[in-house]
C-alpha cells in the first residue's frame, strides 16, 4: 500500500512538472521542433551556445568544441509549501513521510556547420535523464528550446565578429 | 522450515531468471556484433552519429572528437527517482541506458564504426540494433548532404 502510494505520488509529480515519455516523432518533426539556423560560423555558434547554457543557469557537463557538442544540467528544487504538503499527507496516510525529489533539467546541443558561414543548432531538452518530446503537448520542452535559442541570439548580438560593420 | 528453504530457493531462481545478464562472448564476437564499415569521412559519420544519438533520446555524456568517441545516456523510467535523489548527471550511478560510438578512419573514404549498447547498465549483444543504428546514421549523412546542397 505504502509503495503504491509512493509510486502514485511520484507519477503525479512527474506529470505536474510537464515532461512525459516521448511518443515517436519523425525525424523532420523532431528537427522542426529542435533545430534553428543561425547566421554565424560553427565556432561562434558554439561559443554562443555555451554562453546561453551558462546564462540560463545550467552547469556544463560535456563540452567538445571540435565536434560541436554540449550538455548542461540544472537542478530545480520543489516549492517548500508543496514539499511540506506532500510530507504531511504521506505521513498521515502511510506513516512514512515522503518528500518531493528535485527535478533535473538538462539540455544537449549540437552545432552543425552549414554553408556560407551559417550553422544549424539543435537543442534537445531532458527532464530527469529522459528526453522531452518538444511536441505540441510538451510546453515545458518547447519553452526550454525557445529560452536557449533567445539567449544564444543575444550572445551573438553582444559579440559581433571583428571587422563587422 | 522446509517450506522456507523451498521459498528461498524458488526466489533465487526467479531472481536469476529475471535479472539481465551480459552475454558471454569473446572479444572477436563482440567486435563482429558491434562493428560496421561505412563509406564516408569519419568527421561526417561522427556528426551524423551524434544526430542519431539525440534522435534516440540520449543526452551526450562524453565527447572526444579527436578520438572519434561519443557516448550518450538516458535514464529508464524505473530509475528516474533514483536519478533525482542521487544528484542527477554528476553523481547518478544506478543503471542507465547507454550508447558509445567509436569512429576510426580506415583508409580512403571509409571508416570503422563501432557501437556499444547498454540497457540498464548491462552490455547488449544486439546485432540488429547496431545495423539499424548505422543505417540511420547513413540516412542522416545523406540528409545533411542534401541540406548543404540546397543552401
């Protein structure tokens, strides 16, 4: 009974946070949701992506400039009131108080060289180690892609290449 | 007492049957299962392989371009709570699904490509999945070429 309640509560928390197991998407659907074209060479785009991850509060775990790959993760603790409420309810129902674990948001980025000094950037968000589908139902995943993309553009505007008019 | 012993014995058998175990194969057998030869520059192959790693829902957990290595991890649903409670990517040590890609140039316009698969921490001998993975890498390479030509 206790275990069933715990599993139920964990499931409810996961659903509330927003990401679910990704339904199968086609390659072009995935690209449409996650890939953006940028008017910058791959090395500049990669620097902007690194800056965007750091600006958004992610801790960089993997960075390979040559390959254009990046991974960062940040921890989000649950609201104190929600945590207290869950602890009180589980203590009353099961005699074994349970808290809400922190959520871990991660982003993996791939910068691909395009033609004529352009690059394409793929931003893939994750929640607790599982990929977010970024489809119509996954508002949180799409918001993450939008946020990183916006911060990247800001980085590119802030640091114009030398000799730019 | 006998009943208890029977229960314990049955429990151990059930555990033994239920747990995934790594196949006992020789180095050559593992290599044959995991390795394919692909036409193309190793850089292009590695780039397309990284795309497929993301397509499959893995995050990059390791990348060394000069060594031709990429690893991707994802956390299966039963292990998500443990991932959350043990500190996420930095400290998570329980079983995850993992792919490791190794691309080595092999003469003119070819590369030796190896894919190591792990499910819940156990190495998989799955030749079909390896073949499918590299087929998708080749499709991605063709798609990237088309995109480059179209721009």
